[in-house]
C-alpha cells in the first residue's frame, strides 16, 4: 500500500550524518558551555522545539538549530565552525523563548559564530557589511542616484554616521582586527 503525502518525498527525508570518531573533539561542548548564555547546552535532549518554531528553519532546509546543538554536543567543532549556515540565525530568540530546558540556543549560535571568527572564518557578506558601515555609517552603500532622487522629491538628507565613533567601536570590539584576519 502506498501512502500519498501532501509534500514531495524529498522534503520528508532526513539527511543522515556520518560522523567519524576522528572528527569529534570531546572538549568542544565544555568550551562552548563556558561562554555566556551557553551554559545549559548539555541539558538539550533534542526535542526539536527550537527547529520547529524557528522562522529561518521554515524557509531554509539547511538551517536546523537542533542539529547545531547535537553537533556541538558530539564535538564536531570543525564542521560547525567552517559552515556558513550558522550565520543564518536572525537572533529573534524564538528558540530561547520556547525551549523547555532553557538551553539558550541563540546564545550557542552566537558563541559558534564568535569561535568561527576566531578560527578565521566569516562569510564575505558580513565582511562587506562591516566595511560599508566603517566607510559610510550604513550597512549598504547608498547609490548617488538614490540620494539625488531623495533630494528631487524634497526629502531630507540622510543622517551621516559618526564614522570616528564607529571606528573606535570596531577597534574596541576587535571587529576590525578580526575582519582583517579572516580576509587574508
């Protein structure tokens, strides 16, 4: 007897993850556990609430917070830190609000991102956005034609960012240094 699902079968298949013992770093979960907000990572029992409630997971099949937590618990440090998918989190905290164990999944993802940068990995788009902020005060460089269009419509000029303060902030948080390091 064949069952007809309302969705194509490929969407229902679960990716199997093959893990080699040599890939596992048993100390990794304790390294993450020491980071602010990620102290409860070992309490996760894989209920899946974080993934089922996540707005990003609804639209991106690769983004599965539950999977990140499991990979962290298994010590798959290199796989996690070299994977750009951890950068998709929008930090909406829906996972944190709904987690029955108060694991703080969004905090764990932030910790993974920070470690990723320390290891020399950051998606190009984030480096570009940071460079734009330092250069103009905006995440995106606004085309001159658009600025002229605002002027023609009688709209006020866009406020100018305090580039000196932004540069100080980037230096104090080591963002400038980290962007340079990962760009090499």
